[in-house]
């Protein structure tokens, strides 16, 4: 259970900070410890922290100051750019080849299999972190894109009304697969999944052209692109631009239309869902449905879809209410699109909290197995993090929220002529953010159990 | 840009003469003109922008007091709950 461990780590992390007594528990242990303060107080404190940050942000009403912070940027040309791009592309292709070969022919133990470590530790944890902390390199690394650009494209017309919907469905499908199947333990299953994904992706990219496919349909490409918007570095053709982290999220037209809003909400929901299905509450909730004879896989799917629907409708409701609190004629859809990008900062904060310890702990094992990928070994190097490390995870959740609130504040100032009107427009969105935060905190305050009924 | 707006037929409407954006209050339109079309305005419109801005400044002062009060309540409220629990 490589991935489940990460959730337990966050629980300990939050506990370590969320209570007054010193917490010296080992981060490597596999169970969540019970809270010493009542759960309702723990959740209220988290919610109050979000609300208080909004009140603090509302003290900044100087448009020029906000613009100056958001417009600050430095550009630099990158020497040897073509060589760097070529090397990254080669590395991407070598990576996917390694995952397939080692997946089928490498060691069967998950912890010493380079394919599993490369996908979950290197890519899903490490590369995602680099995407929101530094900048999105997946657009260059993406091996399928590199191959697809060499293939002839049929350039079929992509139906505009589909928009980003296929990537919403794809993201939910990939996360469902990741939760219900042993993709993090069974290397040959992982390799088969990668082969199947490669086939679908290459056929799609040839049919509609790489830029349409990776711009609209491919879920990982969209995830990394959205993460990249949180990061300080972005590429502008022949050089790099440095901005303050998250500032690109306040720009107009970053998220356009209902479909792209749905994708942001799906990304936010799946980070919660991942932890929710390993709580006793989920076992209690799913029990009666399984008892009725519904297959457990169906119950998991239902929960994934219903939860997404709930997160999404709450957000749409907030956008509707915002129309009246801000006294504006902007449509709820326009408001929803304008205030969705800040949620990406929250997603990045949660991701960092979930995966930092997991990534650092297993990175030595990744290096070790990559050096000799086909060698079976009984032990691998695993780093154990010191106790104070939990504070870093909790801090990242808070930083994610602070950034989201600030960026939404700036976007509101850009959108509305009245300064108080801009602040009022945020009331419903802040209420929804409080709900999201409390939900996530509740999930990580629950004991961690193996996935029930699977 | 205009597909982003929906104006109910019964609502009072103040449209910006320069870009056509609809606003629900005269004050919002005056502020919008000053922020987006500053170089095109005549003296009267500039005066109206200044009035709206000053008026807003006063309500922001009031809002800040309320926000500060809310922060104090949240902070000391939690502090006391933590002392009791």
C-alpha cells in the first residue's frame, strides 16, 4: 500500500500542528492517531483559518498595489534551449520505455520495482510538485506528444461542444482505476495500463492532431498545465518568465467555460476522494449498498461521481449567489470561470501535503532501482522524515489556501469596478472554500483503514 | 464579452456609453468609467467618478471596522474554546 501511506502521513502531520501537546510520533507508522481535541473543534479551527485569511485579504483595497504585485515579472533567455528540449524529450521516451520493460520483466516486489517507483514517486508525486513549485515541464517531457508530433496527423475536426469534457471523464476514470485496482503494487498491470493509455493517446493525437489532443482531451497534460499556472516559471517561446507564485491564476480567460470549471472541481474532488475511501465512515456508508447486492466496484464509482457532483454543484451555487452579493449582471457561468483558477492553488497545497514525505522518503529507492532496474533486491533505501516534517505538510495546506484567497481577491478587483463590490462577490466562494477545507481536514482526521469491500 | 452578461428585464440598468457593459447601480458605472475609460471622460463624468470613489472610501472604512471586529471575535472565541476544551 504505497499510496495509502501518504494519507496516513498527512493525518499525523495535521495532528502534530493541530494540537497543543508536542507530537513526537514516527511519521513512518501506518495508523492515524486519534485526535486529542474534539473533531468539531479541529474542523472549526481549519474553517476559521480560511475565513480569517479572507478578512485579512479584504484589508488590501489599493488597486495599484494589487496590480503591481500581479504584474511583476522578469524574463530571461535560456542558453542552449534546443539542446535542453531535446534531452528532456529523450528522457521522457526513455522513461516510458523503462516503465513498460521493467513493469513486465522487473522485480515483482513493488518497493524495488523501478517502474512503480518511477510512475508514482517520480512522476505523479515528484513531477507534479515540480510543476507547481517551479514550472510545467511535462509539455516538453511528454513522450506521447514527442512521438505524436513525428507521426502524420489526420487533423479530423474536433467537435467544439465536447470542449474539455473528455478530459474531465478521463481524469475521473484514471483516478477510479488508481483507487480500485492494485496499480501501485502490481508492476505488470501498471505496464499494461501504460501500453493501453499509449495506444489511446497516440490514436487520438494522430486523429485530431497533437495540439488539439493534448490541449483538450488528454487528462495528464491538462493537470500539469493547470499545475504549471501556480508555478513562478513559465515558458514564453524562447525564454523563461519569472513571476510571483500563483499570480498567473488571476488572469482573465485562464479557465474558460463550464467544462474547464468542471475539470478544476474534478481535480479538487479527487484529492479528497483518494483519502475518503479509506475511512471507517466510508465503510459504514458503503456497507448497506454492498449488502443490497450492488457490486463494490459500482459503489465506489457511484461515490466518485456523486462526490464530484456535490463539489461541483456547491461551486455553481456559490457562483449564483455571488451574482447577487456583488450586484452584478455577469452570468453565474462567467463568475464560475473567473474564480475557478484560484482553487488550483488549494489543489497544489493538498498535493504537496499528501506527497512530500512520500516523495522524499522513496526518492533514494527510486535512484537506487533506476541504476539497476532489473535487479531484484530484498531491501531498498527509504528515508525516514524527522518529526517536525509534519509541520511542513500542514503549512503547505495553509499556504495553498492563502494563495487561493489572495488570487481570488485580485481577480475580483480586476472584474468589478467597486472595491467593496469585489469583496462582497467573494462571500459565497469563501463559504464554499471553508466547506472544502473542513471536508479535507475531516477526511485526514479519520483513522486509515484498508479499502473496504475490495 | 457580452455573452458574459445577462440583464433581467425588470432590473434598473446603467450601461457604459463607451463599451456597453451593463451595471446594476449608477455608482458602479461611474467607477467603471473612471477606471477603464479615464482618458475619454468629460469634466462632469470625472466629478461623478470622484464622488463615487469618496463615497466608497467611507463604506470601506466601515467595512474594515466590522472585519476587524470579526477577526477579534474569531481569535478570542477560539482561544477561549481551546481553554475550556
